[in-house]
């Protein structure tokens, strides 16, 4: 299909959604909803009936009146419960339904039949909603994880992402979803992004490089695991989505104090290395507390959570415990002597070192019921964590000195505010604004030194700070704004929204900043004859030159949730995401000379990414005991922005490197006086740089997904 015809089709599709005259879903991404119909005993609809739902723990009230067709929608409701919903109409006896509990993104159906005041009450008729699974709002592959699930399912790491494994589409290792790497997942907390957008960590979340939880598990109330949600408001993933909401306060003070711990005494008797060695000493302890309650009853609430985690684990070189321990020790001693005595290089020791991994978390949230129609939420999440890395100590062919170790510090501050509003009996709006900063610092644990690697027979010895840690910093700033407006008319709930993200990255990465040497033997080190030398340095006036760039992504979408007949509902929508790269990499004028048609300034910009989706739910039995659901749609995600970072950092204008070898080069232990271009052993005086290019037509990833499912109520409250 030609692009012009495709764009015309999309425009016509959106226009159809806007002008359609005739859904009852309209649940939120961070909230829940209720809907139903008010009728008389004779089956006549009752317009203008008062419908009030009260969230009993907080006293929060939500009220609307039924429309001309007797239908009502209560939108943007707090999850959980219990709720009490009351319906009243002049001349009729008020009716009430109690003990309603709402799950995240659920739209609970409850229909009322009112009796005249002089007639004995006939009760309330509840149609359809059995639970969050047998629900008309359910179409694609999703899994809700409630507070009860979190408390019941064991977890060692106490990371809420671990519970994503309750979804069969999520892998038990690495949080891979639908067969894709976790870097293609999207984590949302209270409607805002909470991801390691740069993509260096192993978890996909902030603090992934230090393996800390991005938020205290005790601060999470509920979350969803989504693979193919046909609600167009879900986006930014081609793997899976994790949509979490945090706890809030109520009219009663509530809280908890907890502690978890384990050490080597809790490890089994299987032995370590052989039957005569006990498992090495370690300790892993976690302490925390949470408290929530009212500031002003029924109006203003608070919730606080704090958590401290410590993990200490000694590491000993495996080559000093197995194999030729005597020979390996002799080689390490000789290497240490040469470096210390001949070169004045402070190598320190190579014995047991304790790796520390502390993590501190603080979470605070305020909920304010401005009125019956407007609620405001403000929350902040802070995580500060460190992790020591003891590389090459668990290898049977490597031996690492204490100076080789490095540490990463990761600090995350995330603030979000959300304003939920209802207007009349058929309109609502959700505004979410978030700002997150992530600061990662990687550095050696000892004083600056060049890294030295020596091959002594079958043993490789490592000494001096890891060459990738000497100049390594990463800053990420994320600002986002989301607005969703819902208008309900007849059988339709129309949603129009926008989601916009503004990312800013600063990446300082200069490998071999203090110099890196390889020697084929200790004899070569004594002779000052390296087999390889490398040093990378800044070409600008700033010796700690960083690559900086921004990414903007704009998204707009429209959706119609249509109740075709009472037991058959369709969700149809289209989403358009447009990534922009507002910053241009520096120009390297040598590139067009040697590679005509290419330039370091070329970056992908402004490519339109369309994501149309359609989902359905059919209540086959018309009593919500059997439903058929499914859909088809396109999902658009991001890439790890470290990929784009190389186009900004490696233009050939910011950094250069020098290489060399041989006795003319020698060994220079001073980290601030390393050989430069043209020095003995480095060849001719020239600047050598790495250059990375990216295609201007590069597009962010998209996947097509479809599913079909049957849900059936079985005996003994089992759902299959």
C-alpha cells in the first residue's frame, strides 16, 4: 500500500472514531471503573438516578447520575475496596450493593432494578462480573498480581518484577517476555515510565547495573503483566509491559515492620568445591517499615515506606583454592614484587575481599480528594544503591588482585503527579506528569592506576583498576506528560489521548583512560616489553568529555470501546508514535571523503510509527460464566539508547586512542603520564578514532500480535 493511501486510511479511521454516534469499558491504566444500568421492575430505564460509590477504607466518594438510557459509568476509581455503591431515585426505594473489590484496570458491571417506595424491596441484580478474569474489559493476554499474591508468593530478591513470572508469557530468567530481551519491556509505576532507557542493566529497570529493586516491594499495591493489551493507552514495548500502582493511605492508620535475612548457615550441606570445605561466609539482610493513614479524614491521606538492604559476600580467587595453588600463589607473589619494587606500583593484595551491596529506598505518597469529581496524587520514589564487582575471581584460569575491583553507584529520584477528573455523567480526564533522574557512577575501588594483564603460562593475572571503570558515568533525565480524555455516548466510550516523553542522556565512557597493558609473561613485565598497550583520551579541552544527546517521543491515539450488544464488546483504536532526535552529532568531515553519501550527522528523526489494534470480548453464556476474547494489533517499542549513544560519542571528533607495544614503549605506572601519539613504541604521530554511523531511515521496533482465548467458570470456583 502506498504511503499516501495508508495515511488517508488512518485519517478516515480516526475520523470514524470521532464522529461515531454510538462501550462501557473506559477503565483506567492506573485506576478501575464501574458501569451498569438502572431500570424499574418493568424493565424501563431510569434516567437521572443518583449513583454513589464509596471506597470504604478512605471514605472517598464517586458520584454520577444515570444518562437518558439508564446507563451510568463511574470512572477513575481507586483500586481495591471494599466499595459500597448506592442508587436512588425519587419515588423509588434506594438500593445498595456492598463488598465490591476492584482490580487494576477492571471495569466492574453492576445493574440495579429499583422498586417503587410502597413495594417491598426486591433487591439488587448484579449481572456479568464474576471477577477480574471473567470480565467484559478483558481482551488480550494480561495477568493481574494483587497484594494478596505478593504476600503469598515467596521471593528471595523481593523485586516486584519477579512476580511477572506468574504470567506464562514471561520467562523465569531475565524477565524476557514473549521471547524478547527485557530491554524491550516497559515498566510503568503509577502511570509513569520506570525503565533503564539506556539499557546497560540486566533487569530493564533503574538500578539494574547494581541489581537493586527499583522500588520497595512493600510500596506496591498491585500490578498487571501485559503482553497484548488492545487498550491503545498501553505502549512503549515490544516485549511485555509491567503496569504497577503504589499503596496509598486510608482513614485508618496502618503499617508494618519487617526484616528478612539469610547467611551461609542457611545453605545446604551439599558442600563447596569438595566435601571438606564449608560454604563461604556471606550475609544478606533487609529491613523496612511502612505506614499510612489520614491527614484529614475522607480528604487527605499519606503513605510512607522505607527499606534498608545489605549484602556482604567475601570473594576468594578460585585459582587459590583449586588446581596448582602453589604455582599460582608463586606467580602472584612474583608479579606483586616486580610491580611494587621495580615500578613503585601499589598492587595491594590478592586475598579474600568482601563485596558489599547496600541499597536504601524511600517512598512517599499523598492522595488528596479535592472534591467528589477531582482527586490528586503526588508521590516520590528514591533509591540509592551500590555494588562492588570482583571480576575474574571465580575462574579456574584467572587471578585478580584487589586493585582490579570496581564499584557502581546508582541513585534514582522519581516524582509523579496524577489528576483524575470527571465532568458530568459521561466525561473524564486523566493527567499524569512524571520526572525521573538516574545517576550511575562506575569507578575503581582503589587509587587510579593503569590496568595490567599478564599471561603466565595457563594463568592470567589481572591487576589495577578495570579499564572500563576509570571514566564511566551515566546521567538519564526523563520528563513525560500523559493526558487521556474519555467521552461516553450511548454504547460507545471514546478515548483521545497523548503520551509524550523527553529524554536527556549524558554518557561519559572513555575506556583505558589511565592506560591498559598486556604482557605475555612476568619476564616481559620485568623487561618493560608489553605485547599490547592502549589509551583512549579526549580530543577536546575537557579531559572528561561526555557524549550528550536527547530523545523526544510524541504519541497520540484515539479509541472506541463499543458495546455492540450487551454481551459483545469491541475495542478499536489507533496510536501514532513519533520519535525525534533534537540533537545532531558532531560532524566529521573525513567521513564523506572516504565514504561518499554518509555523514556522522545523520540520525533517524520523525519517523511515523502506526499501531492500530482491535480487541473483543463475547459473553457467550450471557451470565459471565463463559467468555471468548481476543484481538490483533501492532505494538511499538523503544531500543536501548546505548545503541544511539555510539553515534553521538563515536563521531571521531570527541575521542582518540593510541596503541603500541614492545620495549621501546616500556611500562609507565603513572596513570597521569601515559604515552601519547608519536611517543616511542606508538608508531607515527596520528590520531586514531572509532566512528559509528546509523541509517537515517532506522525505525524503532514494532511487532504484530494476535490472540484468542476462552475463559470458563468451573466447579469449586476454578477458572479455566
